[in-house]
C-alpha cells in the first residue's frame, strides 16, 4: 500500500496549488467587498 514518492509529491503540490487558489479567491472576494463598501 506504499505510494511511490513522486506520486505523493504530485498530489501534495496539487493540494497546495488548490489551497492557494481558494485562498486567492477568498481574499479577492473579501477585499472587493471592503472596497465596494467604502465606495458607497
């Protein structure tokens, strides 16, 4: 049941990339909400 190291690395990189994408989207929405609230 051991995974080859390169597959583990690929999965880890994909998970990290997905995490950064979600983080960027969350921050983008969060900051755009602040700026739109300031403009009103």
